C-alpha cells in the first residue's frame, strides 16, 4: 500500500497515451522534413555523386557550385543568366503589389465597418463572392481589357492584377479586425472633429499593427508564389521567379542537372520561408485577433 | 432659454422605429439624467443629440441653433463614454488635445486648456502616460478631461461609471457633481440605468421605458410622486411595496380595501377623480411603513431580516401580500415575530390597476 499523501503538485507520469502522442508528432515532423533534407543534400552534391542514387546520404564532396550556377548561369530557355533575373523581377512586382493591396484593403475595411456606407453589406457580399470565383474565369476577359487599354504585358499590368485579386481577402481581413475595435473610439474621434482620413490615419491605423503584419505575410507569400498571373500578365521582360524556375527545370538539354534544379527551387522558396520564420508569432496572433469577431 | 431641445424626433434603424415623435427640452446649466433599463432607448436618444445617429424626422436644437444636419463636432458638445474610448496609441496629453489639434487651435491655447482641465481633475502627474498604464478610475478621469478641454456648452455622458467598481463609482459620482457646480452654466445630459446615480446627480430625471418617456421631474417628484407603476417600481431600493385592492366608499370618504385591511384615503391628494369600486394598486415605500405599537395594520409576520448597518430591511408576509419595511439599524426583529404597521395615507401612491397610471 502506498502511503503517499496527496499534496501540492500532482506527480507527472509517462503514460502510454503520452508516448503515442510524442511518437506521432515525431513521425509527422520527419515526414515533412524529409523532402527538404533530400533537396538540401542533392543541391550540395556534384552530379557524379547524385548518379549513385543515395539520395538521403550526406554529400561526400560538398560543393556550392550548383547554387551559384542556379543563381547566375542556369539556362531559362535561350538565355543563360540563372534565376537571379527572375528574383529581381519578383521583387519589383512584389513591393508595389503588397503595399497597394494592403492600403486598399485597409481603407475598404475601415469604411465598411465604421462608416456605415449605404449598401455596405451588399458591396461586401459581392466582393466576397469575387474571392470564391476561380481565377481562370477572369483570365481571358482581363487579357482583352488590358490589351485594349494598352498596358498588357507590363509591370503596371501585373501589379494591378495582384491588387485587384488581393482586394477581397484584404478587405475581409481588415473589416473583421476593425469590427473587433470598440465603436465608441470612433464616435469619440468624430466628436473630436476627425474626418474620414484623419480618423483613419491618426486613430485607426496606429492600432492596426497586428493585422498589418498578417496582411503583409499573406500578400507577400501569395504574390511571391504566384505563377499563372505572372505568366499571363507580366510580359517577357518581367517574368517572376516562379516562371523562371519552371523554365530552368523543364528546358534542360542533355543530362538533367538535379543539383541545380534543387538549388534554384530553394532559392525561389527563400522569401516566403524567411517571412514565416521572422513573423510566425505575429501571424498566429493576428489571425486570431482578426477571426474572433466578425 | 433651453440649450438642448429635442423636437418630435423619430429615429429608425432600417425598418424598426425606435422613437416616434419624442420631445424634450433642457434648460441652460441643467443636469438631466436619462434613466431606464437597458434597451429603453436612452443611449439612442443621447447619440441622436450628439449627431452620431441620423434622425428620420424632427429637429434637434442646441444653443438656439438647429443642428439636425450638423456634424457632431459642430454641435458644441462633448461626450464621455462607458468604455472610456481613449485613443490607445496616444499619451494622456495627446488624448486630451486631440480635438483641439483637429480644430487647428494655436499651441499655447491648447496647452493652457489641457493644463487647466488636468488641474481640475487632478491628473496633471499622468499627462505623459499612456492609457494602458492607467487604472479604470484614472482612465475615466482622462476621458472627462478630454471632454472638458473642448469648452462645450453641453456635456453628454453615456453610462460613464458603469465599468467602475462600487467605491470608485461613488467617488467619481461626487466629482462629476462637483464639476457641474464649478462649471456653472454647462448643461449635462447623463445616461444611466443606476437609480442612485440618477437621484443624486440630477436636477431633473427623465425616466424612459420601451422608447417612451414615462415621467420627467425632479428626483423628489420622481421618488415621491411616481407617475405610473413602472416609475414607482424602477426607482427606489428596496423596491416600493405594491398591494392590490380596490376603492370603497365609507362614511368619511374613500378608503382602500385589500382583504380585511383598510386605509382611509381622505388625506390622499387625488390627481384624477376616482370612483368607488375601482381596482387599484397601493404603493408604499418601505421607509413609510412604520412599526408601531398601535397602528393601522396589525398582525404582519416577520419573514427575513436584512441588517444593512445604517438601516434594517424587514420582509413581512401577510395573506394580502408581502411587504418590505425599512427601519433604523438599531431595530432588532426575529423571524416569526408579529408586527403592527402604521401607514401614513399622505405618503402613499395609488395607481389604477387597469392602466398603471397614478390616480
């Protein structure tokens, strides 16, 4: 018989259930880490070693040659300037698209939740509907419209497309976040003499940091990973990194350079990866903050 | 002259009509309290006066000017909210000066007014703090300060003390009253569901229920001469005792009769001509029931005794209906004890059982 008197903290015991939970978590982590491991290993090996077929093994003769080739001299069709061209194209598309779509979404969300515009709910409904229609439906009409106005195949064109398609999600995000802010704050600002823009910039925007971070993450990863809009609207001069990557991987002649493909892929994935690592904490917090009330 | 005048105002939310032709006149320097249970429309009325809500019909006048179509900032009002509504990213000083900065007031003037308001509310040491570094009471003080610097003719308070604990509420209540006295000619419109706040602060109370004004009067009138059963029951704690019965003609005039209990009403100031046999409700405040050795109504049995320090509330039961008696704190009573109660007919209220209106 145990004479242990229950007092203070209850003792922790390692039960079978707990072991099972850890085992499952470990397997799941391994499952998702394995492809990354193979990619990194392959990119660091010379082709002779890859041909041996030990895809999981550590490289015997580690080399960064594939990485530098992928960045500056891999062939994307006829040109052989590596994926760096695409990287800078993507950056030039990304920065204005992210900034403009967030501004548009924030102003929209602010107007919809605070200013009680006539028909606001109908407008919001229509906007949301837009978010659920497959993009492919819009492609052809948009191409026609842009080519008629003469801005088809340009940086302006692709930025506009990203801003337009980002609007529903951005508006939803900001509207829900602003719905959670006390309406009395807005009333107080109106009595203090604030107008539409002064309340937005002086009172509401300074309180929007968490949702601004979330919006930046969503838009950055979304726009960076985009393929179809870039291919359709950007024009030959401005093709984003994703399109260039596809060209590198699919247009090799002779032996397939697996190490270069892997290195190029990882270079293309770098930006969203960094964004997640740097701001993961904010991301979770902001999603929760925006989702609670709506 | 009245500073605030609400004339025949109708407010509608989409299809639902909130007010229908509501009118109210408030004189300069008056402290008006809008009192009622939640959902009675008191906050809606305040928002309509502030211009935060569009009226569907009617007019709103402030300081002799028709402001029905004016923006809130142009109405010469200041407002204090229940949730304080301080701008979280600004310091106390910036919070208080925000309105003046929006109006492009010269800097020295802003500083002067903020300093004066801070002095008045004793928040000068807090001026450089942020709202999240303040306690609830301090936050509400800052919110009042923000209203104060606007130098408005009319102050609107929307349940300003409801988020505070009981002790702070009492302190700030006194302070608001002191502020009103010190500002002199400032009109205050104050919304609350707390009848103690209403009784202590108001020059006149407007009791509302279901979007309608039930009674407008001084705290004294509201308490001692409630216009109907709702007002009588809503104001006063413990609640007024209601006893159902009917009027009967006896030799020396009308009497109230409930079961075998009887009360002569010859001293009662009837507002309308009553008729014998009419069904009525007799209202008696707990403090107007006196425990006497020889009184009108003998034989009440003590149910529960609630000692509250300064006074004691005794719950008595009787086949006719149970009543609460408020007596001094020193009066001891035991459950089961039999009491004789004395009722002063000049202190009671009589209501029609049918309409609930005062007779």
